[in-house]
């Protein structure tokens, strides 16, 4: 692949991912809207609805970046609840914190810089964990899933929103063309950073497909796992429970 991700060691992947998100943080929200034609908002809305978050819940928005999900959860959990926006990258966290504070969302949100593989929380802490467009950037996904399982309360659920494998070959081809030809050019023009967007395209291509991710969740201990394809499988929302 362009960055030889099959052969580079995990430290190289980690620093590459760190550089990408330090570099794109300021432009991240506008690029999301441009690259997905605004559709990422619908995918996130679907995730919020499927999460079943209620007043008083404790929610972890992992790899939460600039906090789109956190903003909605903060309203849903109310004064009695808590949302933790955790991300490995300080630039993304800073942009997220500024954005949410500007919206007046301050009461029930905490910001934690953390690696999904080594979550710094007690066992059985959260009612709901979400990880949106984050898992594919994590070096050891199995380890991260086990870590999420550990910090979830019994009865709690994990939702993984991530790019996946389009159901139809034609969509797959069109999507590949878009990702590898158009997306890096948009990154170059708007964010002045084609390489980072080339990386994002690579990471989407290499992410496990629907069934593989479902079995990885089961391996980590999750039960009643399921997924729902969105936009023809360009994105999938996986769900699993801890009992
Ligand atoms: N969830 C947000 C959203 O949907 O808009 C942000 C998604 S952004 C594409 C991916 C995020 O994953 C980045 O903010 C990045 O810093 C974070 N990330 C990458 N590797 C991580 C890790 N090992 N642990 C925690 N966060 C990580």
C-alpha cells in the first residue's frame, strides 16, 4: 500500500495516525461535511438513535475527536448523567472541547486523553460506549475491543460506527475511485494535506468487513452482536452487549 502499512511496525502506524490527526484537526469538521456530502450527520444520527442513551447514563464517546456524538449525548444524559469524550490526540480533543464549550455544553462532559487499547477507567463503568470512525485507526483492534468490554457495565452496549464493505461491486468500485482519486485531491485543496487523506483512504480499504468485525467483537466477549449497513454498506453500525 501507499504507506506500506502491512509491513511497518506498530509504532510507525501510531505516529503516522498521530501526525494525520494533529494535521487535520482544525479542518476536520469542514472536511467531514465536504467528503461525505454531509451524510456523516445522518450516520451519526442513526447511531445516537440506536444507542438508546437515557437520562442518567454514563457514556464513553471513544476516539470522539471533535465531539459530534458527545454533543448529542450530553443533551440526552442530562444533569444526572455523564459523557466522557476520550481521544488519543490532543489536537482533536482541543478542537472538540472548544467547539462544545462554544455551544454552551459544559456541565456533564469530561475530556480524557487516552488510547483505546489501554482505557484508564475502572471495570464496569459505562452504560454505553461508542467509537465512530475511530476503530480503523487503532493499531491493535482486538486489544481495544477487550478494553472496551472491560469498562462496560453488565447490560451495557458498544456501538461501532465505521466504514465497511459496500454490498454491491459497482458501488465498491465507485467508492474506491472516489477514495483514492478524489478524496486526497480534496484534502490537498481544502486542508492542504493530500497525504493525510490518502492515509484515510488506505485505512478504510484495510478495515475489516462487516462479518469480520462482528466476529472480532464476539472474540472480545460481546454477545447478541449485530450490524446494520448504512448507505449500501459504505458504513456499518455494529452493536454488541456485555451481559
Ligand atoms: N468520532 C469522531 C467523529 O466521528 O467525527 C472522530 C473520528 S476521527 C476520523 C478518528 C479519531 O480517532 C481521531 O480523533 C483520532 O485521534 C482517534 N484515535 C486514533 N487512534 C486512537 C486510539 N488508539 N485511541 C483513541 N483514539 C484514537
